[in-house]
């Protein structure tokens, strides 16, 4: 199956839906330099998972300009809940904050600025969902903290999981090994039940077992 053709078909089916879209979000962003945000199909699946699982506490690692954060917040406005999101770059964090305020999500988003390696140990456990989309080199290092903070039965999501099989620009080649190591850790974990979906650049979906 031609996945690119399939994605165009799916996008067309939902083109009239009144949801926040990546292209519109990028047009409203003043910054030029920031970490790439998730594709619309990934954002849509995460929204669906929120509606299914009704999380009260979500942890996002890697805010960037806030597209995925706002996508999740749009569902939490309906279901109730809060997002704690971590961004390393203070300039990018300010841009994300402006989007939260512009769209009216500031009441459900707790933005933390700094190195996730320092912030994660300060957080209280029992998050219902953890979404990992930070520096790919840190994925294996951050996984133990992510699992510690996630409650049994909670969802662990990770973006860009298919980097090892994608034709990447040479500047991204250093990210292949840590992502492959992270994928292996997830697949071999006895404490998780997981799969890897070919959405966007690959989305890991895992449930923490009791």
C-alpha cells in the first residue's frame, strides 16, 4: 500500500473538521528555528486516545512551539485534566506560551522550562499519559523516569520512532542509534505492552502493565 496516497485520502476525509491543524498553527508562529512538530495524523490519534482513556494528568516532554500541547489541551477542555509540558529552549517556550494564551488553553497547561533530565525527578508520579517528543538522543536516558512517573495502565507515547528506517538528512544520522536503542528497550520491556505505528515519522504506543 502507498502510505503517502493513503494519508492524502484520510486527510481529505477529515478536511472539513473544525480542528487545529499543523499548517494553520505554523502560519501563526513567528519563530523560524524550533523543533519540528507532529503531523496532523499523529495529533488526531493522540486526541482520540485522550477521548478513549480520559487522562486527568498528561506529561509532555518536548513542547516545541506547542502544537501537540494545544491538540491535547483541546480534548482536555472537554474531558477535564491538565498537561505538564517541558521545553528546553526558553525562546521557543515563550512562543508556545503565546499560543496557549491565544487559543485559551493556559488554564490546562503547566509549562516548565529547562532540561528534562533535571525536571523529571522533581515531578510527582501517577501521570495517566506520557508523550515523549524531546531530543531523540535522550530517549533511552529519559525512559526510566518516564516509566516511574506513569501509573500502571497509563499510556506511553513516543514520536519519531521510525527514524532508524527512514531516509534522513545527514544531520539527523546521530539520532538513529539512540532511537533504535529506545525502540528495543520498549519492545523488550516486560512491564509494557506496545506497538509502533507508521504514522508521521513513527509513533510508539505502549501501556504500562500492572
